[in-house]
C-alpha cells in the first residue's frame, strides 16, 4: 500500500514539474516593467494626437497602434511574446502586482523629474 502511494506521489510530482517546464517563460519582470511603462506613456500620447476633426478627446487608435509597434520593437519583442507574457503575468497575480508597482514607481519618478525641471 505504501509503495503504491509513493509511486502515485512521484507520478503527480513528475507531471507537475513537466507541466511547469512546458509553460512559456515570460518577459523578465524588469523588462516587463519597462515595456508596461512605455505602453502607458503611449496610451497617454495617443490622446494628444488629434484626428481629422481636430478633436482629441479619445485615444487616436491609429497612432496608438504605431506607438505599440514602436515600443515592442524598441524592446526587441514581438506582439505574440508580449501577449503571452501578459497572459502569464495575469495568471500569476503576485508577479503582475509587482510589475505594476514598479511601473507606478517609474512614472512617479518621471513626474518628479518633469516637475523639478519645470520649476527651475
């Protein structure tokens, strides 16, 4: 009986480790932070670009698509790699929270530097 239990446990552990090995590796946290910071800035910039009517209340989707493409190219990843990484981080909320905390820190630092430059 104990031998069957031991074999069952080993089988379960083996299956779990093989599933973990097949899971695609995400973009590392530091790089994901940089990408997400740039994506956020692209979202903001897209609201500054007017469409043919001269109104910029909403995001300009054409500009946003170009900004996304530029951000991903700058960081050397494809849209599929980014999407897969974002999906992985979504499945690991603690890791995603860590990325977002880092993004907020980066944006706060940028804001502080911009404000300091504006007051000089």
